[in-house]
C-alpha cells in the first residue's frame, strides 16, 4: 500500500467537488460557497485546538484530519493549489520563524 499524501487528498477533494451535492459532502460544501466552507474550517480548527489542550491524542489525530480536509476544500473553492501553499512554506524555511513574522508586520 502506498503512502497517502495531501496531494492525494487534494485530488480527491477536486474530484468530489464536481459531484452532485446530494452524493458528496465535499460537493455540498463547495455548492454552499466559501463562507460556509470557511466557517466549517474554523469549527474544525477550534475542535483541533480543544483536543490539543486536553492532550487527547486520538481526538487530536481525528480533528487534525478534519482540519486538513476542510482546509483543502477552502483552497479548492478559492482555486489556490496546495503546491502554492507548499511553495510558500518552502520559501519561509530559508529564515527563522521570528524573521519571517517580522517581515510580515506592517509599520
């Protein structure tokens, strides 16, 4: 069995986004629009934070999976390829996190 990747999930989200909303949760989210998908992403982020604070490893794993899935749905709706996000992360690896944050601050 080959390893599952975020690229695999991105392809699955893209395929399911084209399905009927009656047949696919992904298609239903996409049809509802970015505001609904982004709200769902926020809910999943909150649930992930709660699991982390409670140090609930099993739930943190499950909620993290939900969070990544919903992030990819939001990116799909916005037509932002996962590779663009990965490229941005790679760009940031050339500097420390503190330097990167400082470069984003506005005067």
